[in-house]
C-alpha cells in the first residue's frame, strides 16, 4: 500500500466539500493499495459550447484525483502537495453520462510525485490520458 494510512471513501468525499469538486460533481469512488478513482458527471457545468465534455473539466478531474492521491501518501501534518505540471491528451468526445478517473503512481519521491491518470467514459472507453507532477512542500498557510 502506498498510502500513509488507511482511508475511507466517505471521509475523502467529506474533505472535498465546498470547493471546485463540489461545483463539478467530482466524487471519489474507489481506493486500492496503489490507486485512487473518482467520477464526474458530464453536465452543463462540464460541457463546452459544442455540447461535449470540456477539456478543462477533464484536466480538473485529473488534477483533483492526482493531487488528492499525493496528499494521501505524505504526512499531511508536516507536508502539503501542489501541482507543478499537468498534461492531457483528449482522445474521444463525451456527450453525457459520467467520466471515471483512475490514478496510479509513476514516481513517489521525497519532493515530487508523478501520477498516471486515465479517464474513461461509461462504456469503459479511454477518453483522456493525463500525467500530473506534484511538488511535496513543507506545510504552510497561504494568506
């Protein structure tokens, strides 16, 4: 198991209330020993003007699941994680339903993590491939 301790999906979803996740409808749906999954509905909040899933919404889902995965690996009393770089290849359009993100580590270092994130439609077709690099920094407040 890569996580710093055992996590419960209910608790993960409670932590994510009242932010972009809530607005976009992102929900964590599965956690295994080395992966984290989340879903997001394709709705008016996540579609672009042509009626298909907005690439930015896909990237927001990918960065959300990857960043949360990193936060579950580190000691959150001492460290925090922030995105450094993300890329995405959008492979096919999605008009409706849900998209599911599956996140697994490529590298878990002391100062950075790299995550492989794949997004699927309801038919389990790959719709987007993303890679996220996260910096692990000392915990501090930004105010």
